[in-house]
């Protein structure tokens, strides 16, 4: 498609072509996400609007309307997707458009991105709440996320063959682009993975490190932690926290320890920084750098919390008892009591 083919290609047509040319090469989850974003942008900006008349002023008006009903981080995703569309159109479609209007928008929703860090006492309360569960998986997943900056989806799909404790690496088998990546492990992360892989009473036919209950068709899926993690956050008095904040916390700690941007990109798996691509760092060099900076060598805050430390979570109600006027105890995987919701 060139400018001669259609002097005023509309946003709707451009979105459909972008989904066909770019999105279809991604994972099913990413395809579904792009389709949702396309519908949102098409409805907000106007599918009949020509690309060459979309200006920063028009986009700013759209942004102000979106912010009335959506969070800043949600609106940011719209503009990241829209910016990618314009970059692809400029580079490949020869439409006579030379400038990406999203880049000239000025202060965007990106300036309001989520930057939640762990506050004083929150990590101890969170780990204590996790360790009160009879199933140790949640506590291990949380600690691994803090030690590696891995995403929740990346941790839960890991199998035994994906982890090499001798080489101190993890091969993440599935990412949005379907390309596996290698993640170096701190010494603390190696101990956490070893503990998870050597759990007692593990079924012999299970390949997943963090596995769930036996399903309807005699199969096991990855350990489901969403509901139980929300209950743990209530117990730890951290309702506003999210699991994705653990990744941001880990990346921030790597930065504070002295890692440069290229090293953090290689560890966390992000591909760009300020729009520029960088090659992945050598794993051996990253491991040496981790040891040199002392990251993950000994971290008492990530140690298992014993029953004697339960007083650290305050005067919270026990997750295994009920009180008058309380609902029944919620049950997570393996039938573990995970919290009580007051009426």
C-alpha cells in the first residue's frame, strides 16, 4: 500500500493491516491484547479518521477523555500501541507520513507510570503472610520474583529442563515474541529454585516446577496464584500492591546495586530503553557482575519466615480460624486456607 493507492488511508484500515502484518507474528495472548487495543483506539480516535490528519492536538483530546474513565497506565498502553502503528506505517507503507504524532504529544500518560516500591516493613509482612500457608509455592514464587525480576507468567511455566543450577541460568521458554531468553541467577535465586525443585511429595510425572492440582482430565496446569495472592495481600495489609510490582522492585534493586542499563535489560528481558535496541549481555559476565556487586549472596529479608515471626504481620486474624460474623475461609490450591473476608 502506498500513498497513490489511498491518499487518505483511515485509522481503521491501518489498524487492520497492522494486526495482519505485525500482531499475527506474536503469541496468542499478545494477539488478543493488540485486538483489544485496536478496538479501543478505533472507537476513541475514530476509525474513519485519516492517518495524515491525526495530530498531537487530536491525540491529546482523546487522552483527556480516556483518563476520565481509565487509569494512566491503561491509557499509556493505548499510546504505546498507537505509536508502534505509526512507526510501522512510516517505515513500511510509504504513505508520505514523516512524523509520528505520538512522539510530539508532549507530556503523555507515560509520565504517570506506576512506580510502586516496597515500603518499610512491607516485605517482611508479605513474606510472613505467604509462609503461613501450608503450600510453600507462593512464598517461593514471590522470593524468586524479587531475586530475578522474572514475570509471574515466566516463573509459572518453568520446567525442570529450563533451570540449570550448575550454570546458574534459567531458560525462559515463552515470551510475547515466542523467543526464549537466558536469565542469570543470583546465588540466592539458585537456592530458591533448588528448594522449589526438591519439594517433598512431588508427583513423578510432573515436569512443571510450580504445578497446580490435578485437573478434570488428569492433567496439571501451572500453579494458580492470582486469587490466593490477593488474599495474602489483604492479610499483609497491602491491598494496593500488585504482583507485577515485584518485578519493578527487583529491577530497581539491581539498578541501586550498581548495574548499568544494558545489564538490567539483559537480566529483566526488556528489549528497549528509550526506544533503542541493545544486544543481550554475555551471561558469564553478568554472573560475575552479580557476584562482584554482592547481589543475592545473602539476603535475610528473603529468608523463610518461621512461626515465631508471625507477630510481624500485626494483629491480623489467623487464616485458619473464623470469627463471629465472618464468612467461610477461602480455599486456594491444595485446599489451603488463605484468608477471611469480613462481611
